C-alpha cells in the first residue's frame, strides 16, 4: 500500500517543524509542568534541563532538544505527542488550520482526505465538498455550510432533471433529497443488498429504516443551517463544529447517489 503524500515518513523538515509547533503549543494549557515533562519524556525528547517552576525556559529547551534529534526520532516524537493530545478539540482545530488531520498514526493532509472520499461520491459533489472543506480550514464557517449544502442541492437538481422528477426550482431542499431517494429506490436497493449478504430480513429492514430517518433528519438540518448560518460572504454567525458536521452529513447524503 502506498503512503499518503504527507504520511509521517514523507513529511518535509518544514512540515515536521510546524506540526511539532502545534504539539508544543498544547503542553502548557493541558496541565502542570510536571505532566508536560512526562509527555516530553514519553516522546523521547531528552536532555531538557530547566527550572521546574518556569514554563518559558522549559518550552524553549524542549524546542531545542527536539530539533537536535535525528529525523526518525523527530517523527516518533510528534506521533507520540499526537497520540497523547489528538483527542483535544483545540489540537484538532490547530492541525486543521495547518491543513492536517491526525488519523491512525498519520498526519493526513485535508486535501488528501478529499481525494480519498471522492471515489465514493458523484464527481460534482466531490468538487463542492472539497470547496466546503477548504473554506472550513480557512476559517470561513458560513461559507463552508453554504458549499456543503450546495453540493447536495446541485446533485438533487441534476437528478430531478435526469429522472424527470419535476421542477426542482419549486421544491424545498430536504424534499428534493427525499423525493430523489424514493424515486430512485435507493433504500430498497440497499435493503436487497443487505439481505443478499445474509443479513436477516428483519435486521435489514431495521437498518434501512434507521438510515432513512437519519438521512431525512440530516437533510432537514442542512436545510435549516443553510437558512440560518449559510452565507458565501461570511457575514452570518456560525459554529465551526456545525460547519464540519454539515460537510460530513452532506457527504453521506451525496454518497447514497454515487453511480446515479
């Protein structure tokens, strides 16, 4: 299996330095200086001698010690620190601002995530969702919501025309999603496939019923968020976590129509 373009093994020295900077910036807010010393030691960053009661000399020593390590040791150190701190929303936010997510021991560029998901999405949807993620990383939360909703809306409008489902211009956002799903028999097809895998009919029906409800709720949520938070000019207030969720829900909806 080939490595992602920016897996730890392929990171440039400049990228290693930036990612370590993110990890270093999290040490002080995360706990006591003693805790920070333990985290640094676990990461294999040794030779850090500074008065235990002062943060600034300690962090400066950690930075110097890290950059004196061999490249492989640096890679191990940032992985260990990322494993320790990646559950923090603040760390996730900082990594995203630098264009990365940390997944299973790998710093994955967000652009690469877009490419990885694209094979499961209609082409036009993949393009719009990549735009949404780019806006999110750039701090444009309202623009991200607008682009995420736009991916779903553009796809359902295409499906309306391709399958003669009526005039999409006079139908609400969520209604277009549900109408397309129903007329194309998406959930019926999924249920048939599940049964074909050997899943009991009752279980397959339960799965599909929950999928149908979840998709409907997601479409309703996106419809409301587009009205209340979506704005290409970024002038409306929005929540970063809501913008991220919008992208993922939009991706899940569009993925149901892959190949249609």
